[in-house]
C-alpha cells in the first residue's frame, strides 16, 4: 500500500506476563478513517500508544507520516494528534482558555494560539459556550472540546481511542460529524471503538484485533461479505420455532440462531436462496411465517463471528 500513512509490522508489547501485542500488522491509508475493533484486552489501546510514541514496542517497527515511531519520535509527535478515552481538558478553565493553553503548550505564539482557539471554536460550534467553565459542559461538549484540542497543530494523523464512550446518541453524533469534517479536510483518522455502528458509519477500512493480533481487515462491506447474507424468519406461533429451525437448517446447511421468542436467523454463506423457495419449504413443514427476509449481516454479527473463532 504505497499510500499508507501509518504502517506497523510485527509489533510486540508485553507487560510482565501479559502479552498485549503479539506481532500486530497494520496499514492505514492516507485521508481515510480506519476503525480498529476488538474485545476488551485485545490490544487496541496499546497499539495506539505505540503509534503515538507514548510506549516503545518490544519488537517490530512502525512508521507514521514517514517517520519511525522510536528513532524519530519527535518528528512523529509534530504530525499527530491524540484524544484518549477520557477528556484531558481542565474543567476549571473555560473552553477558550483550554484551547489557548494547548496552543501555547504546542509552541504557538500567544497571538497564534488565540487565533487558532477562536478558529476551532467557531468551526466546531462551541463559540457560544467558549467562555463558560468546562465543568458545566455536557459530556458531548467536553469530548468535542477534547477532540478539537488535539487539532491545534493541524495534525496529519489523528488517533482517537474510544472517543464516544459514555456519550448519549446526540453526543456521539456530534463527534461523528466532527470526524467526517476532519477527513474531508485531509486528516487521516485511526479510531478504536467498541461501538460497531460507529465503525460502520465512519470507517473506510476496518481492522479487527484479538489477542494482540490482526485477525481480519477490509472495508465494512468486504467484511460483511465474508460471512454471507442472513435469512431471518419470524413465525406466527412460537411453538413453530422447532420445525422452522429444521427447515432453515436444511436450506442453509448450518444451525440457525434464535433471536427472539418467535424469530430465527441463519447465515447463508453460499447465497442463491430465493424467498419464494424459503416460504414454500416452510409451508410444506406446516410453519406459518409472519415475515421472511434476506439481508446483509451487520458489522456486529461479523465481529462476533470473527472473535468467537479460535485464534491460531
């Protein structure tokens, strides 16, 4: 991938007897959003810390914006932004004062730090709250301020480690809009998240990590295609679930999943089934169906399938 702005190869990192990274490989294309998914303890945050020069790998190497994260850590830091899982802003200061402080810490002149703070507050819709203490902000506003604080130096690459954890739907939507705007301006975003809908809506590419290794990569649609379409059936009488399951098992060649008192779902890795044929087989088995539909799998279903399989 010649257009990769983040490249990691064979990253390993241990903390005592805990192996957080076990040879992790990663590529992030310039000007895209790459979502890194994985269960708790999979190594997502450790990978971000290594790429952001906050932690040195035990083995392997990585480059961000063309610079080695160990040998050229200063060059990397000058080109990245980082927003962690918890807002790093000072709640006793106003929003404007926080951004000015981050500007000065980033070695901007006083005048440039003031100008940049005003520009970011206006761009991300925080001007009206700019002179209020951050302690009075909503959770979404606090996280948004934390995100734009990481943009004071106009980073080429922005690392977001679970940026919407604990936010309500409105707050999450505000962060998503901010991320889309950044990418439209050319910033590359590497996003770790446990919200699968977040990755589905924002990411150009998805990397699934488990036990410190990458176990799958691709666009959301490519990953969904790996487990095939889904067939969902809702029966009129819950007592008909067992004969309905037998019909689906015969059609799909695999056991269906019970997803409710009156509904079943089964993967169709081979495709080729027609709804009329499914309805006909259910009728032959004496099963009255309230609904039958074919659909693409969700990213949640892909994630569960991938992370449930044994890691080699």
